[in-house]
């Protein structure tokens, strides 16, 4: 039996990060709709309003996947007039190999960029290499090795013009069916993050995060713990709190197939009498 293909470098510790970071729509009103045409083309329209600044931002994305050739075309247009086009070619030249080319253009300022890369996945191994053509050029790559639940990965960014490594980091973790733990060293080994996730019960998930940045003037370690409870198959509640007393609350309900609403709030428990609390709503429609 061959070893499973590990996730990407950025996905190490994803379970805990999602538990503590997703489904908390704070200080925004967000709407997202997704429609898929009979020919397989999907259209995603999303927009959100910042309740504090009043700014409204939106994005329109269209995606077409041609499975016979392994080609995926994605185009994105934002309200800031940013245009992005992406072409992905997967498993056509070799099994486990994916080629990616992304172009970016902003007509008003003339800003443009081209980024190309490759992703290669095999049992026990997952690597990515990207080149930012017009900025530097800059090479960015990472790799993950997995064996019997253990994960070890590293990343680095090299600027050709300056002739030096501008950023690097390493991560290590262990994944079991019911829990996983991850240690990350990022920002050229100046920031350290410990992530822990545990499915305590089929209906209960718990997680914790500790972060220490040696480059900051504050020597304290930032701590955050959270939990998720499934009320039924269509609804769940989430709660988290950090060492500064900020309490996060979230409630997600599937109203019907393709319709989901999320309510979120952030409460400063150390200043309950002040106007430091934030709330938000997210509505997702899919057909």
C-alpha cells in the first residue's frame, strides 16, 4: 500500500487554522453567489461591506474546467478594476504534475504581473515552485514530505536581482485520525506558531494556537483556544477566546440546499461597557 499524498505546505496545520479562523464574519456584511451552467462553467459573484469604514468591495469570477484535457481557466474582475487570468494544466504531461500560469493587470495604473509555476505530487511528497517574472524575478518554492502521519516541510523565497534569500521557514507536524499538532517557524525563523486540533466527539471539535514573534517588542506569547459544536447536520456554533480577552462567536445554518447563512461577533470582554464589539453576517447562495 503506497503512502498517501500529503497536503501542500500552506495546508500544514489547516484543521486548527480553519477552526479558529473560518465562519466568523466579523465587521462585514458579505454575500456570495455561485452558479454552475450545464456546460460546467461556474460563476461566482461576491461582495462585502465593511461596517466600520463603509467600504464596499466586490469580485466576479468565472471558471471553466475541461477534465478530458486537465485544463482549468479562471478569470477574475474586482470592483477595484483588477483583472486576473489563470490557466492550469493538470496530469496532462505527467501524472501528479500541474502547471499554472497567472497574469494580473490593473488598467488604471498600468500595473501588471506574470506568475508561473508547477506543482508536483506523489505518494509521500508534495512540492511547489513559482516564479514571479516581473518582480525580481523572484523564485518561491516549498516542499512537504509525509510518512506514517509525520509531516516535514520547508519554504524559501529567492530574489534574483538582489541575489539573496528574502524569506524562509520550516514546519513539522503529526496527523492522526482524530487529532493533529503542528509547529511552524516562519518569517525567516523569527515567528513561531504551535497549532493543535482535536475531534473530541463526532459533534465536537477543539483547537488551540500559540504564537510568538521574536521580532516584535512584546515578548509575550499570544494564545487562542476555540471549539465547534454541531447542533445537527445543518447547523453548528463556534466560539473562541484569546489571551487579550477577545471572545469570538459564530453560528452557521444551512437554511435549505444551496443557502447558508453565518452570523459572527467579536466581543472585547475586558471593555464590555465600551463600543469595541464587532458583528457581521455572511450569506452564501449556490445553485
